[in-house]
């Protein structure tokens, strides 16, 4: 009798972080043991997810809870979900190390609550990644919103409370007002909400109905931060930096665009999106988000605010990929989830490292700091290059595929928007690195206390990851190709 | 399991179950009036509500699978004698009454001891038992005039219970008086309607009446009777715009009374609406089906939006939840107005679920009131820190009210939206979405005040002594039920489905 099975591994992906959370609470009085619980859970989860990635071929599935006839909470593994789970769980390890450095370095309060909510959020993200149907995804989507709320409000002052209230209002409001009706409508039209290869609604919904639903999904999945639903993201930046790094560059926002991608691929299917009358307009809105958010980012002096708007912009790349609905564009969107995650978490962790060492938050205050914090600024430079999409960095691939997708569709202006955004990215990210290194160094007393190793090393690790991903893209594309009906291997 | 439970009772007791349900609280009320103090009267009330809860299960199991129990009261055979008729439609409502009155009575001891003068407490419990008698009678009876009698018994007891809040706030007296005036108007409308029906059919037995109404679709008297009955019962159920008595009554009544009324009284009135619209009259009668879209569903949708908007502007927490109740009733009405089996299922489902939510919410407000005497939303600030257990239960039920997944509110909404789509009513779906957002707004205000504001100094000082377990336990039972019945929604959905089947079975045409 085999005790272990792939199905159990699916459940384990949800249970491991929750057990880690229980451990965090149980060990709350002993900070070192408590952090060990988080790290153990993170490593176990990563191993488990790595195993799942290997087993994704077989599409294992399991029903968790039978709510009522026709309504199930169920998991089914498929390549997109496996990839998202791998990114989130892999980066959770790095981020847990970083959290320890940051939270201790800044002497934050209520750390037990912080680590507990973090584990619940990761469990929710796993739930979203593995969901077999829209209902399950919605349940975990809302769980993610609610569990990250205490993290955003962590500081507890008026500004944090206000930011958290906006965060909650927008995310809950859009999900209940738009996403839920859309999901129930899908259930009504198709008789289920299962994710089906080729699209559940294909052949079941008229293009007009699909068009309406597409709009509901695009704005209802508020975590994808398509303009004008984006303000929650900048407001969420009041959270401690590890939260911004893992949740608002990886787990939460990527859960949003991942949901969008999954809905596009498995609920609508590329053909139906192409036929829907609204997909063109939504592609334009995505392109507008890309450019407008980049322009706004340019005007922000606060580093985290700048990175937040950069995220808004980068997320819309995925939405754009979904709306273009060609295999190559969808593949670009999927790759963007991976590549942007590695790049952006690096940038956030660097921002936090700078804050821990100098308490500086504004870009204009950081001139010459690179000479005092060379590792942090070097990592920032690599992360920025990847986010911009420069060659030899992982972030290049999704931009390439998306541009190609836009050109294939004959939409020159959309391709132009992508290129314009990359130029804007250079303009708002690179000066920090350039001035950091080449301006005159500030007096050494600017460093109040050196940043802990655990606040410096993690961004360096992820920066190296962003570099390596440039070369590792082949296997990822091979892994994803069957989903989008592309013939195997490598860069096209 | 059902057999094992029923086997616990002698067959003679089982046969008398409908009578025991209504007799136990009635006799208990008489006993409670002569008892000297609050505590002995409370024991009587607890015992009686325990009996009703147990026999509610008995009746539910006896009617499980579509059986109908016809009990001839006093041995006088229907249709001339008064019949108690239990079927799949009212058995779940009886269950709701039994369980929530039991939980309510447990909650009542510390709450009533705090809010009602000791010499009035035994009379208070007696009045409560009279009210419970009336509600059970309304739900069980199969006789239209008998229903009016029980409706008045429960209503008059309710006026007294609301007026008991005068010790805390004298405005309870005007609230009670307004309620009395409007409630009496409602009862009058209802009894006029019943009179017309008697005129047209020559019978008061509702089942008999239904059989005879089949041939009277074009009868003007019957149509007028329908209008009178709907207005009368709609007033009792606080159907928008006949809800004006409700916010004040809920705001100024003693905490326990509000929790009890919010989770039972309007639910019973809503049940009578279903009974009359679907069972006595029939969806197939043209004048009834015309009323669905333009009266029931339309008022439901308007109530859903308007009352929820009003809720957003309240400063008193109980008033806010009272307006929310009116809004939530709109969901149930919409379910009825959809008129299909799926719609009625959604309506009854929300009836049951809403009782779970509002019971927990009003109980939590009662706990806040007993500890700090606070009522306004502003005074709730910081309670998340000083009373985390109560505040958490409040939050769970509040999120359920919004319809967040992992709460029963989500299940309600799912079924309601499905039913609306099934009928092709996209506008209703939009209305549900808007109303949910409004609910998010007002619940958000409450939760923001509780969790995000810092507590005032005095609150921190007083936070030492403990909250009575008897208040916490029933509240948490309801809060956990709000989550439990999401993950295991089948039983509650089956209850609602059975109720819809029974309601739509009606008289053969």
C-alpha cells in the first residue's frame, strides 16, 4: 500500500503552510523557533510543489469538500497552476529569510501575527494555484484578501489603517460585485465552473455574453490591478516591505493575473476571447494601464510607491496577453508571471534593505548610497534590468513574446505601447542605480546600522535567479506549451 | 439515525408532537407568571424552549421525505375542526424557532438580569413564552383564522417585549406603540383578507381553501382577498415599504428580544407569506403570477437597495442592523418573486441563513451593551482589542451578511443568483451585486470601528471582568454555524429544497 500519492501532495500544498502557521502560533514566545517553523514549512512546501511540478502531466485531482450538489471545493493540477505554485513557494523561502532580517532589523511589533497571516496567505495562494474550478478559486481568492488585510494594516497607525481599508474595500468590492456574479453566470451558462482545456464556455456562450463576462472578470479580479481598479496596490504599500515583496509583487498580484490567465485559457478559451466584442477594448485598457502606470511611477519619489505603480504596469502585460488571446501572447503572459515575480521581489527587498539600514524611503535621498551598500544596489540593478526586459535577463522573454503576439495580431500600437513602457521603465528604475553608484558618496554615518545579512543576501539570491531565468526559459516554455497548443521547445 | 432518534419517544408522544410544541410554552407561560423571581421563570423558559427544540426535530424527521402530518386539534376533524398541518415547508421554520429560542434563552439569563428590573423578570419570561407560543402556532396551524389568532398572540406579546426596553431608553415606549398601531393594521388587513376568502370558499381550513380556490381564479373577491393578505402579512414581515416599525422596535427593545425577534418573528411572518402565495393561492392563478414580478420581486429589489442604502447612514449599530434586516428580507422576497422552485429554495435558504447571521450579530451587540452599555457605531471602537472573542464572532457573522465565501451568506447568494439567472433576470443579478456592495459598506463601517479604531481610555479600564459564558456560547454556536453550513451546505439546502417542493406542490389543477 502506498501511503503517499499525488492527490495527497495536492492537499499537502494547502496543509503545509497552515501547519506552519500553527507552529508559528505555538512557538510565538520563542522567536528563533518560530522563524524555524516558518522556514521549515517554506522548505517542505517548496519540495512538495517541486514534486507536483513533476507530476503535473497526469492532471491529478481531488475533491476537498462537497459543499452541496454540484458545488465542490476541488483541486486539479495543471501546468499554469504548478508554475504559479512553484514561483510563490520558491520565493517564500527567500522571503522568509528576508522577513527575519527585516522584521528584526526594524524591531517591528506583533511578529507572531505577521508570520501567522503570512502562512495563511501562502496557503490561500496555493489554493488559488491548484483550484479545479472557479468556485474553489473564488473561495481562496477571498481568503487571500482577508488574510493579507492584517499584514497591510500591520503598523496600526492611521495611515496604515486607511491604506488597509482601501485595500479591503476595493478587493472585496470588485470580487463580490463583479467577479461573483460572473462566476455564477458561468455556472448557469455552462452548468459547472470547471477549468476545461480549450475553454468551458467555448460553444456554450454567445460572443456577446462572453464579452460581458470578460469585462466582469477583467475588472472583478481586482488583484490583477487593471486600471482603474489599481489604487489598492499603491495603498497597500504601507505594509512592511516583506509583505510588499512577497505578497504585492508575487503572491497576491500574481494570484490576480494568474486567475485572469486561467479564466482566459480554461473558461473562455482563446477562440472565444478573440470572438468576444469587448476583448479589443480590454486590450486597449490594458495597454493604457501599462503606459499610464509607468508614467505615474516616473513622478513618484517614494521608492515603494514607484515600485507599486511599476507593478500595476507590469501586471497589465499579463492581462494584455490574455486579451490578445493568441498562443504566443498567452505564453508571454504566463512567462511574465514568473519573470516579473523574480525581478520585482528583488527590487522590493532592496528597497527594504535600504530602509532598514538608513530609514530612507525617497528616491531623491538615495544618491551615492550604492557606494555604501554595493550588494543591495547591484541586486537592484539586476532586478531592474529584468523588469525592464533587457537582454540576458529573464524579463526579456515575456516582453518579446507579447510584442510578437501584438504584431501577429496586427496591432502595431499595442506593440508600441509595450516598447514605450520599457523605455519608461528604464527612466524610472535606472537613475536610482546610476546615481547610487556614481554620485558622490554620502557620509558613512548615513548608515545608522548595517543592514543584517538576512536583509542583504535574499535580494542577491533572487537577482541571480533573474539572471539564470534568461537561460532556463527553455524548460519552462516546454512545460507550458501544451496548455496553449504550441508545438514544443525553446524560443520560437 | 432518524429512526434511532424517533425511537426514543413512545408512539403516543410522537402522535401528539404538534400539540406538545405549542402547549409546552403556553403552559410554561402560565407557570412563569406565578413564579417569584427571574431565575425560576428562566428555568421554566429554558425547559419549554428545550422541549420545543426537541419536538421541532421530531416533527422535522417525521415529515422528512415529503410526509405531511395532519393533527386534528382536540379531536375535531378538519376541515371543520382546527387542523395543525406540518409539512416540508413549515417543519424547517419550526426547527429554526426551536433552536433559536433555545439559544436565545440561554443568552437571556445574564442579558435580562442586566436590562430588566428583577420584579418584572418573571413576567418578562412569561411574555416571551407567550410570544413563542404564538409563533409556533402561526407556523403549525392549517387554519387561516387560527393563524390570525396566533399571529395576534405573538404580536401582542412582542409589543410588550419591545416596550420592556423602556428601562434602558424611554423611546422604547413610542417604538412599541408605533409597532402596535402598524401591527394591528397589518393584522386587520390579514383578517379582512381571510374573511373574504371565507366568503368566497366557505372554509377556513387552508388546505381545503386551496382546493376550492382552484376554480375561483376569476373571482373578484378572491383577488381582493389576495391583496389584503399580502399587505397584512407583508407588514408583519417588514416588507419594504411596510417596514417602518422595524428599525425603532429593534433599536430600543432589550438586547435579547432584538436577537430573538430578528432571527424568528419576521421569519415566521415571511413563512406565512410563502404559505399563502404558493400553497393557499397558486402560482398558476393569473392574478398571483402577475403579482410576482410587479409586487413581490419589485418590492424585494427596491427594499434590497433602499434599506441597504439607509443602513449605510445609521449611527446606531442596532438600527444599522435593523435596516440591514429589511434589506436582507428583500433577497428572500426576490427569491419568492422569481417564482420557480429554485427561487423559493433560495428564499427559504436565505431565511434560515439570515436567522443564523442576525442572531449572532444581535447577540454580540447585546454582549457589547452589557459590558459597556454602548450602542452607537462610534462607541464600538477598539472592541476588537478589549473583547476579541465577541468581536470575532460579530465579524464572522458580519462577513456572512456580506456573502464572503466560507460563510453561509455566500451559499445564499449563490443559489439566489443562480435562480435569477435561470429566469433570465439579469437586472436582479445586478441588484444583488449592488446590494452586496452596500452590505459590504455598512458591515465594513462596523468592523472598521471595532478593529481599526483605538479603544477609548475608559474601555481599557473596564476590560478586566469576564463576559458570561452563557452569552458567549450561544453567540459562538451561531457564528460557527455560519461557517459550518458553508462547508456542509447540503442539509440546509435540502431543507430549503424540501420547503420549496412542499410550497409548490399546492392544490392539483
